[in-house]
C-alpha cells in the first residue's frame, strides 16, 4: 500500500476502534470460519453503522452518506475485511442507493434512502435470467403497461438472498420491439406481491444462498419505476460499474491468507514441526503476498486515475486479478483443511473443527469470477479499451 496521509491514518484508527467495540465476537467467529451471515446479522450491523454515521460510505453526505472520497471508502472496507466484519448491505447501499441518488425521482429518494440506510427494508438484485447471464441485455422478463401499473411476467435466477429480502430491484423488458439494450426498464418490486414465487437453489457447496424468482402477472405500480421507461440498461451499467470498482477484495484475500497461516501453524507434521514450517507452504504464501501487494498498489493507482475510460478498464483489471487471487487463497485453505474440508453442513451447521467450513467456502469461491460480470466479459472490456486507445 502507498504511504497514507495523516487524515487517512486517523480515519483508519477511528474505524479500528469502532470495530473493536461494536463487532459481535460470535458474528466475527462465524464469518471467519467461512459461514454465511444471517438476515439478523446484516440488519443489526447495518443499523450500527448507520447510527455511527457510516451506513453508506459511498453516498454523498446530503443523502445520509459519509461523503468520503474513494481512498476513505477503501480504508473503511479494508478495515472491515481485516476483522471479518460485514460490509454495508451490498444491495441496499452499494447497488440501489447510488442508482436512486443519480436517477431516482425526489419522492423516491425521500421514500427509499432512509429505509435503505436503516435496513428497515432489504433489497435483492433481479438481473440474471436463464440464458441471460453474461449477455444480460438479452433478458426476457416482460413488463407491459396496464393503466397505472406494469404487469410483469418472467423469471430471474441466481438471485442472492431473495429468500430473506423484502423487495427486489429488477430489469424488465418494456419494449420488445426496440434494440435489446434500449427496451429495458428498472423496477422496484415488493416480493410479497401476488404472483411472485421464490424457490431455493442449493449450490455445489450444499448451502442455500441463491434462488429462482418467478413473476406470474405481478402488478407493479408505475411509480416504482426508477428513471425513464426503456432507459434501465443505462442504470444497470452505472450500478455494475459501482459494484466492480470495489470488487478487488485485496483486504479480504489478505485476511484469508492470515487465517491460512494460523491454521497451518496449528497443523502438526510427523517430524514434530507444523505445516507452516514446510518450504512448499511458505513459498505459496510468499507468492500470494507479493501478488496481493502488486494488486493493492494497482488499486490505489487506479483510484487516482482521472480518466473515466481508464477507470472503467482499471475496474476490470481489479475484478479479474482480485477474484483470481481470492480463489488461489481459497485453494490453499482447502488444501490445509485436509479431509475435514470434505464435510457438507447438516441441519445444525458444522462441527467444532474450524477446518470443516473451508471446503464449502472453496466451492462457493468459484462464483467470484462470475458474479459482478464474468472475468471473460471483463477481459473483453479490457481488449476493447486497448484497441480503442492504441495509436
């Protein structure tokens, strides 16, 4: 990391003191083991952050955010990751809030922003569909205008947290005759609406975090459309740009690497030493540390780049390299887990062996290079940037 200013150092110390005082040790232990947070964990933590004035690090202060610059936001996320504290609610704060601030009507901002900050309502994201993942603009869920409502029909898939969310922000097709990027709108939909069915998807790790969401003649008031009709693709691109900018996850990977060192230090070998003494293990750790340091410096350099096109390309670099490194760290952890990592959780979760959750965490980490825009898509963005800027 580059040398920090006195202001950033003071903010970092303030954040550490807050985390030491407010982060529930049980929650930290569960997240450190690789378990998912519960809805109550996310709500309680978001409310603690909001009470402290840090509920929305990426929002302007006039809308209830911190007003922090990019470097201050990064320091906050680094310190949260270092102690396994949840970040501010990603769907409420990182994704939907900035869209409403930028494109929402004043009445929508007044209604929703306070509720997002206080976690009085939790949103999930309804973008991907069967056959419309990386090619998101090919989505087919339709919304036909009928008086003061839209009537929505279709299906979303891979919808994280839909089983405990209250609302969903959705991309829907409102003009089937338009070019595919031009006929999409952005709707806010109450998941309690008649005609909505949420079905669980049990992923390869044996856990339930993903869902299918079906819409069968769901009536949605037109006032719950964000921005202009048929301009939803522009809002989605804006949202995904915000998500990718913070997805390098250097601090998260560093925390996992520290955890690997700790577990290796407790893993005895037959010669009286531990796995942490093994030259193979030490070489793996040193390579990962060097690569994470390089990515960290790239991240700070990108934040100082005033060229918008360069920042878009830089975000793709961070996404690709960050997820690849995270998966390499998870590879190391699952190797440390040995046969304990082969266990899937039962109805009561995992047993007392802290290595048991590492296997499912490794399986779940395979999705890191898919969500937020697949790494293949990011490489296409990079290729286009290089081609467009080559003399």
